């Protein structure tokens, strides 16, 4: 019998789980599309399957809307209305709301919040973290580390490390010398997580604090087998039940797609006459493009391949079951960069990953698949021909525009207009949560983001099996 | 027994419904928030209940995502990716996709599509249409009329009637003299709908084609009792079972709220230095405002009051049950006008209306409540303090910005940046569909907009009661 949300307390669930003999492995695969709001999903649906088509996502039978709550860093008694990946992923990983930039630490008192991975490891589950970002990036980090600022990704980034402009990382209180836990990469090296796969090798190549070893050497000393290619990853998974740290790129992994020639969205160019008066002259819009393979993708292991390897290894490492978080990171990163093909190609990676998860669940019935986002993002689908074309004057978007020729032969126009800076802002929209049939009774039609933590705990720790 | 989606054909359903003795009335209340995508819903949630609060909408237990499909007017073999209310409401009302601007007519051949209201009247249900727009506006019109262009709202708008700029309405083929059905208001006057409530009296005050009567006089001659105030509406509902045409304003009904002083979103004002280089100088953002009552609202009957009257009258007019479409129109119209308080106050009207529907359903079990939108809209919640504030340079949105002081004491920033014209564009995002418990087995987690037609038909016509 499964207990629905909001019934007995977690503590009694844990006792129950520990006292009850496990007969069937129980798994949760949590897939996070970073920045994947409904605009991004619709863009991908239109491009990949046509306006009348559907994504694998769309076949999941249970849907909820997730409200994202963020505390104000300057006054944590108040909320703000747009999150970043650090605070939103912290809500998922710890069940607690916090302020932007925080990696599983509280907004006001900078206290550590215990990620769900620690509880699950203690309860006997194996745990894996897979991402197309650096494994030290905010979304994966909150599941493995506690630190005051997301930018403190390695030992060299802890004190007055320049982020850009006048912006400096500052996690001095998190230094090991000050009684802290150190940088994010160092905490990953020491963590009990079974499988960590993604980008970010540069954050492990540096010397660890107060040590002769690099962070990578510390991770290996702590029992991680290290791999740098998809081939070696597969060999390792086929030949051992080791804990695995796989880092396949220095930082964020390359994305699969780009627009023809690599162009990002561009500003429409109004004629001089139109700059004099909006009813006059005309405007030159960016030439429509198609998506093409990113030549920089090389032999980067796909997210689905990493996910398959993680599932196989995690299944070996606990007969009780596993928790796997998979992040498709560059939906967000490519939206910041105003690159819809990058976003769509990355969402395709999420789709392939979901198919891997669905295939596994088809043979392992007690597998809850959750797919969600962490926050909204900048891209909007706008008309290629304005609603107001009938006026006979040039009507065009401020900000940046890209027009994609879709495989069904139409033009999909998308704008990026949250700011004029070198990277777009997130948005505050509520975001989707989808689940397979195992989510029935666990996933309501509306929830707070921090409730996702309880759903996973209820599913894995509340069972009487 | 209720039959799930996609089982037997409608025709056999109709026969079944006619042959089976009705024992309990069966009702559908379809609430359409025009332009109500998840951004608009989140804005309203944050303002009305706080970031940790929930709307009445959020309590509905069943949720689907709706893909909106629009045909290209110039080449109906192709799709376009952003709808207008005419084609999207036509999909709901007729189950068929069409091109922008069309009122229940096909994209290619301009053929009439039979609205669901006609089928339901034939099957013995009473039917009502309630809106805060003019009753001749696109969303209500598709349920009562067939015409080639949405702007042909009255007999004077049929041929070369100026819309704006170089834009002219042209529905010459729909003239009665040409064998057509006439303008939208004339078709409403002749329709068999039981209750029609909203704005738009100016479209009924003009002389009907080839008649000595005004359109209103034609409606009265056809059996509508006419009312112009909420008080007289209530009196009529209390004293008769007449068909009712209630028109409470000349065109769109006034909205309930505005921003302090009536200001719309405004463009940020960068300093001269910032105009020289984006890393220099500073920017003046519009002053934060609060929502306040719109002084022009007067004694306009609220949407909830019109809905209550319609439910009462429709219940009297058929023992078999009713279909009621209620549109909260100005979520869209105020988003076009870049007025978030107008949008939020209108969404509050939708919330009150939903509460009326829920109260009715609590006492009338066989009542399916559906809440959906027709298409996405321009407003986006963006950070009040940019994600990139750490750079120490001014980062601000292109387009227009309004910053609202919310009742919980935070600032919610919203931008409008789909174009630079006098009204914003719609967006192509998929939109929500929510249902009460009666929707279980009828509303899937993902559907095409035109499937909503089938859901209503299945619910009302597929019953063995």
C-alpha cells in the first residue's frame, strides 16, 4: 500500500522502511529540464514533431503545476518572484525555500540543509547525479553540497574570485580552514553519492584546500573510479560495481544543435524612416534559419547514454533501489544565450533520456519518473506575422528575434526580451511537473516546488513493501 | 457509466441521449480566461494570495496542457505558431482548426462549422454565453455565429469598415443579400441560445440588414428579453423563464482594477551615458505601483453575478441540463494594453466565477467544470533585481515594464516586449486545462485544443443515465 501525500511523518516512514524487508527495488528518476517552462516545451514540440505532434513528455499521464518560491536575499522575511537554479533546486533537494545563489543553505542564517540524497543513502538506496552542466553547477550541486554561494565551485573560487564586472565569489566562511565544508567540487569528492556524471573537469583539476592532492585525486582516494569518455564509462559499467565520477568536458558540456552558421537571436533592424516614426519605413528581420548539428559537439556522450550507464550502475549498487537526478541543463543556458536551436536540441536530449527512463520503468514497475523544470526562462513564441499586420506598418519585437524554419515548413519566431544584457533573465512563471502512472496519488495538480522533496521521500521511504 | 474519450462516435451518442430517459440534469460550465497562460495565472496568484498562496483554480484536481494549432491564412496546408481568439475559440466550439480571425468558418473554403451549442440545443440542453467582452467578440461569437472575419460584428461592419491603419473588415459574402447569415450581432439575435450576457450594446443598436428593425429589436422579436443592468437581470431571472439578452456596456465591459493613477507599463529610461554604452550610466525604472479600483467600473455587473444569473435561468429552461460558456475576456485585452492590474482584477473575476460554478457543482453532482485559456499572452514576470546585478551595471528590459507592490510587501516586475506597437502580440505557448473531479477520464494530461469540443460532447451526449 502506498500512502498519499501529507499522511504520517517522514521519521515514522524511515523506521517503517528500515523495519520492513525489501522485496522489490524501488526507484525514483527525477529529470529536471533547467529553465524548461511551457514556452520551451512548446518550441521543442513544434520543431521536433510539428504543431499537431507530441513529445514523449506529453505522454506522461499525470500533470501538476509547480509554484516556485524564492526568498529575498536582503530581507529573507520577504519573497521575490523570480528564482535562480540554486534556490529552486535547493527547494527540490531539501524541501526548504531559500534565496538566490544558495546551495542547500538557508537564506538568513546560512545553515546547512540536508539534501535528500543523504537521507536516501542512509536508508539504503544508491544515489546518482547526471547533468549536461558542470557537476558543480547549481542544480547538481544542491544534491551533494552545502555552500553559501553557487560560484564557489572549486577551491580557487572561494575568496574574492572574479565572476564578471564587479562581481566576486565569496565563501570564506565555507573554507575548511574556517570549519566549513570547502568548495562544491571538494564536497562532491567527499560525498557518498554513487554515480556523478557530467561536465566540469576543470573544477577537479585544481589543488584541494590544505592538501597535496587535486580535488580529482581526493575523489579517487575516496573511492570514485574516474572516466573521461563515454566508451570508458560503458566499459566500467560493464566490468565493475565501482562508484563512478565521469567528467566529459572542462565546464558545461557542448550542446547538440545550433542555428545555421551558429547565429544567435538578433535585433530587428528598423529603417531610418522607421526610427523617425513607428508608422513609417520598414524593418529588416533576421533571416530565417534551421537547426543543424553543433560542430563542437564532437563525441560528447549524450545525456541518455550517461543516464543509461547511471541506471545500470545504481541498480548494481543497491538491491533496495535508487534515486537518480538527471539534469538537462542547457535549455536554460541556451535561453540565456538566445539560442533556440541549442534549447531545442537539449530538450531532445531530455526526451531521449525520458525514453531511457520509460524503458527501464517498463521492466521495473516500482519506478517513479518525475519530469520538471526549476524556473521559467526568457524565450517566447511570438507571431511571425504580427496580429496587427493589417495596419500596414512595420510591427516588430524589441529585444532579440530568431525565426526558425521548422521541418513542417512553417516559420516559428521566438523573441528574447527580458533584458538588453549579454544574457537573458529567468522568468517567474509556474512550471510543469509530469509523472508516470506511479505518480498517481503522489503528484497533485498544483504544488509548491518544495513539495517535490516530500513526493520523492513519500515514494521511497513510505512504502510497506 | 461514462465513456472515456475516443470511444463511440458522436452520432450514436446523440441517439443514445435521445433514447435514454434523463433522470438527473447534466451540466458543463466552460470557463475561458482569454490569454490566460501560466504567466498570467502566476501573476494573479502572487498578487492575490502571495507567492506561497493558491488560487481557486489551483484547487481543481485535474490538469492538462493544451496545444493550440492555427492554420496559415495564406496557405491553409501549413500551420502558424501563434493563434488569435477567433481561431482558438473556433477549435473549442467546433472541434476544427482554422486560421486567425475566423468565426467558426474553415480556413480554406470559408465553409460554416457547426458550433457545439447547436448540437446541444438539438439534444435538449439549454445553452448560455457570458462574457466581459462584447458578446460579438471572437470568443463568444464562435459559439453563436459563422462569419469569415471577426471584425464583422454588426451590419455596419460588413463591407470596407475601417479597423485601423489600412485595415478594413470585409465580409461581403456573409451579407444576407448574398445568401450569407449576416453580421455576428444579427446571427446572435436569430440564434437559439437561451442566455447571452456581456457587453456590446452598440452592435445591437444599429439597423439590421434589409430590415426596419435594429438588431436589438430583431432579438426581442425573436423572443429575447433584454436587460441593461444587473438589477433588472436579477429581477428577470427571479420572475420569468424567458430567454435573456443582457448587454451592460457599449463594447468591452470596464475592468475592475487599474494601477495607481491608471498608468500602463512604461519604458525604462536609460541615462544619456547608458545610451552611449550599456556598461555606463544608469537607468530610471517606472515607479512601483499598487492596484486600485478602476473608477470607470461603476455598477458594472461582475462576471460572477452574470454567471449566477445564467446558471439559474439555464437550469429553469431545461430539465436535462445546460452548457454554459463563460469568458473572462480582459486578461487578454489588458495584456495587449500592458496593464497588469487590469489583468489581475479580471482574473479575480474569473476566480469568483469559478467559485460560483464550484458552489453549484457541490449541489449538482453531474456538473463538469472546465477552465482553460485560448492562447498565450505577452506579460512575463521578470526579476525586479536582475540576475546580473552583481556586475554593477544597469540591466533592464527592452519593451515596457510595470513594477507592482504586492500585498505581501514585495515588488513583482512584469515586462511586455512582444512588439513596439500600441498593443502587444499573443504568444504560442501551450495553455492549461483544469477540471473538477467530474473531468476524470475525460481530460488527459495533454491534448489538442480542438479535443475540448470532444470532451464536452462526450460528457453531455455519451451518458447512459
